[in-house]
């Protein structure tokens, strides 16, 4: 923290991997008597003026609950079974919480749902949050085809697609997506439909295999 002059204009520079954030605060106090007051910089939302601090608050105790009778192996099998039906990691987590009373899979297995699915070769090809953003962009584009004068929706599409590009860049750097993967609005709808069709095919093939095994036993 340093002072530009005797009035109260202070500048705080916070460096990070992304870049530097510049925050200027003006007060009516003389700089000589201000001292080192560390100002709290809150990270704002990406496309709004809000600086909300609403978030989940998980309990500090990270041991499995007493009422849970399910073993680690059975839980992993249950997760894989639900994934084969076409459920996403977040949907699996919600179902386990509501139906089986499992608050956090990580507290029991030591691994998150997505990591368990990747271990068994059932992880999604496109990360779930990116997939849903692409799905949203496709639905907005379909709306704009019918309503060409909807300028507000055009602006919202720009915001959604900027989020897609930023998230895709992160996943490319963390090697969760191929290095040459790129979002293109022209092929986005085909990409989503292809992924949905693939899930249906996988589920139907596994059902056929089960039927064959059952008929062989008879």
C-alpha cells in the first residue's frame, strides 16, 4: 500500500496469475494518520454488479455418518450403475443424498464422483458445466432464429459464449479437453445431440449384453 499524495487517494495492486486488479478508494482522511489499513477486496460476479457471498457451508467433521451402512465398493458400483443410465455426476450426487442419505461421497470413498467415474472409464467427454453452457447457447440461438429483433437476448448470448470460451481455455490448460478443442456455434447443436445419442446407445448396448447373459444362464 502506498499513498499518491497527502489527500486520501490510495491504490492497491493485487497481482495474480490472471493479471493485476486495480482498486482505487477515495476517503476524506489525511494520509499521515491513515496508517496501514488493509482493505478487503471482494471478487465481483462475472457479468453483473453483485458481490454476493452466498455459498454452501459444509460441516468440519469429514467422517462417514453413523446411519450409513453402505460399503465403499457398493457405493462405487451404485455410482457406476447410475452413470450407465445416463445420469451426470451432479444428478448422481443429488440422488444419493436424497434417496440413500449420503451427504458427501468424498467423505466415504475418499474420491469425488467424477474421479470415480473416470477411474471406471465412465467420465463425460465434455465437462458437465461446459456442456450445460453450450446447451444454453444452442437454445438461445434457436430463440434468435425465431425472434431476430430480440436485442437483449443477443447480448445475453455474447455473455454465455464468453463464459464458454473462458471455461474451455481452462479445461484445455488442465488437459481435461484436447489441445485443439474449440467451441464453434455452427457445430454446437450437433455436438450436444451427438453426446446424448452416445449415452442412449451405451445404455441400450449394456441392456442387450445383460439380456444375453441372462438367456445363456437359462
